[in-house]
């Protein structure tokens, strides 16, 4: 894959090292009740966003189904560093079971935790997983036997005919959100989900945010050439000897984002294609972290594109 499509060899979020003790525990009955509330909140959001009628939903049954799913994810180590959180895994699972996409494409598979949330969607006929390095994928072959994995092409380079099928593409690759919107529209995708495309809180927590991000695109009218955002990225989370030696010399990276006319034009071009854009619900009020961790902005935006 061309180097321009790679997010970098050292891509990480700022994390505080914590001494991990015992897992957070919650009594079974309370966990079940909270899981039901979380699923209901997600289903309500997605049914409203997609204008889908959901009647007579047995949330207790869905909770039992998801408990099997999350047990499998835990056994595969999908919530370890590099994977999505449990609350996001549940959110993506609910998305897959409400939208019921026939085609699902994911750019930025990494260890496979978000892909795992989608692979048993009852309606899906075609799944593509794209990542320049599939060596870290933790999903066994029996689980991904119907998934087409691509490591030698970027999303922009693949040919995919969705033939008026209900399709969703999820970008978790830290690449230019405006460009991804233009590419998705060109391939006739109607629904697009973005990670790493946050507001400024999340931008300044990342070495490789997907700039311009969704909030920048949606508020492009306030941008002016010459506007600048600078932040310092802490490298203290690095672990290799090479990185430790680098930290001795330079413990921080200063990053500058300069707003150019080209960036503004790209934002407006992408915004013209957007019919609807909303942040998906945060289920953290129901799903606790397994260990106390530094809180990071992992907001995800769901976008509906206009029909072209």
C-alpha cells in the first residue's frame, strides 16, 4: 500500500500508565439491567437516525445474545490496547443489528475488535476489512471465513459495486475525513461511520487525527486561511527501547495545524454531500471500564450522505 495511506509507525493515543489490579466487577443482575438500558438507548438512537420502525423489541433477549458475543470478544483479547472499548463494541453491535447492512466495509481493522461486532449481522452478504498490516488481527479463521481482507490497497483504490444494497463503511484509519466522504460518495455509499474524527478535545489527544475532522467540516464557515491550532503530544506511553531512547532526547512532539484555503475548500466540498450527521450515543453511563484508565474522547460520528 502507498505510504501516503499509512497513518504512521507510531500511532497512539495519550494514555496514563496505570497499575492494573483486579477487573472492575458488577453483580450479574445489575449488569443485565444496565446492558438492557444500554441496548435500548442505542436502538432508539439508530432507529431514529435511519427512520426505522422498531416495535416489540425483546431487549432482555438481545442482552443475552450480546453476552455471548462479548464473552467471545474477551476470550480473543479484543479489548486489549489497540481495540475498541466494551461500550463501543456494544454500540457497533447494536448498529449492525438495527441498520442491517448488506455490505459492510471497515478501513482500519487492526486487531479486529470493531470488525468482530459486525461479522454476525444477520443481513450482511459482503464484508471487507482493510488494513495495511493484518499481522495483528486476532480473529481466528473460522470467524472471518466470509470476510475479504485487503492489505495492499486503500479504500480509495478498491472497486466495489454495492448495487443499490444497504451499505455502511466505517473509517477507523486516522485519514482525512473530508477525503473519505468524497470517496464514499463516489462509491455510492449512503452511510458512513467515523472514528478519530473528533472535536478539538479529541484532536489534541491524537498524533494522527483524521483532519479535517467531522466538527471542522460541519463548521467550515468559521475557518479562515492562516488560522492555527498547536498542541503537544506526550510520548510517555511508548514502550520499545528505541522509543525510550528517543524520549530521552525529545519527550514531546509539537504539532501544528495550519488552516489553508485548500483545507477549507475540501471541508465545504464534503459538507455539501452530507444530509445528516450525528454523534452516536456514549454507552459509558451503563458499561464500566474494566480497569481505571485516563478518559479519552472516542466520539464517533454517523453520517448519511445525499443521494447523487
